[in-house]
C-alpha cells in the first residue's frame, strides 16, 4: 500500500468531483481512508460510509479466496456495482 499510495494521491487529484469510491477489499478501503484523511471503520461487504466529501462503498475483493468459497457471489458482485452507480446519480 505504501509503495503505490503516491499514485493513488495523484489519481485522486486528477479525477475531479469524485462523489463515490468503490473499494474492492479491506486494503483498498484502508488506503481510501488514508487518502481522504478519515479513521477507518469496521470493514465489510456492501457497507456505505458517508464522509464530508465522498461516499465510500465497500465490497470483498474478487479474489479466488472469496469467489470460490462463496464469500462473494456473482450476484453480490454485480449488486455492489449497481449500488455504486445509483449513488452517483
């Protein structure tokens, strides 16, 4: 995370008017919290955190560990993207 954090900061600056960030996994969520300077809350699937400038939606990472064990199903994976899209409208 530390190695790539500078790239994340640069990308965040380039992308203006971000209202929703979808974090795929706890590492992504922790990095996002560091980026927007908030204390991370308890991570979980399909959790929505609303901070001053942005809404942060979380999902389990789509790794084999999560998909092949049934922790993250295709239906859940699709649903979290639809929710993220609705949040931008």
